C-alpha cells in the first residue's frame, strides 16, 4: 500500500511577509538604478522653457484681464 504524502507546511506568516518586503525593496533598488538623471545643461534649458512659458501665459492673462475690465467699464458707462 502506498503511503499518503503529508502536505508541505507553509513557512511562518512572518517569514513569508519578510520575504515579500525584502523583494519589494530589492525591486525598488533595481528600478532606481534604471533612472537616467538629466545633465545640468538640460535642466537649465528646461528651466528656461518653463520660465518663458510662464511669462507668456502671464502676459496673456494680464492682457485678457485688462481687456475684459475695459469692456465691462465701457458697457457700464454706456448703459
């Protein structure tokens, strides 16, 4: 007669969680190594683009504000 195999016992829940946590941090370390940081020249170039964009949008919003203020004043004065 064949012997029944006893089911394999799972490791302790804390050991399983510990392995998962270790794997998680090992994966994080691997992903951080894949990051390609921009050079200083690229960073300052991007900063210039952002500042110029902010200036253009600021001027457009200011012009729109003054234009609508003038239009509202004109309509209020006419009526």
